[in-house]
């Protein structure tokens, strides 16, 4: 019985971690809102080449449990790059959502050296990138 309860609680916690970002991001997407601070977890569906024009950004696509796809633009001039990122990996995130008709962009996933913006982060395989 203890094993069953532990498994049930673990599954509930796992499902809640997937669900907690979706209402914020889904609502922002449908309302075409930007500048929304969001937190969640999603699966990598594509690793893109780095954007090297201006500030360098690691880019990859995440698919949320609601099937909405968002582009992550992670500033690698201000934070470390996730070197071993692969399709199928889970990434936790805290950053700013910007609407676009393709699903949106997540950025500000790093610290702000000027201390004018909320610090964001990415978490991959237990390592926080900020």
C-alpha cells in the first residue's frame, strides 16, 4: 500500500509540474500577450543552430503538454550554453514569454547583470543555467 501511495503521489507531482506553465503560456498565446513571466517544463523537439548575430543565443524548440510549441532564445553571452541538449530531453524554465503566431518565444532565461529585469533560468539534467 505504501508503494502504491508513493507511486500515486509521484505521478501527481510529475503531472502538476508539467501543467503549471501551460495555463499562463496558453492564455498569453490566445490573448496575443507578451512580457509574461512564466515557469514550467517541456520536451525539446528540435535543437536549432545558435544565433550569432549580436548577442549570441542558443535556440531550441520546446513542445508543451498542450501541444503549443515555443522557441527558446537563451543568451549564451550571459549564461552557459546547454552543451549536451538533445531532442526528447526535458527542460525546466523560468523566463519571459513573447507572443508570435508560431507559438511564441521564451527569453530572459539568464541573470540580468544590470539588475533591471527578473533573473530567469533553464534547468537541464539537474543543472541550472542562469
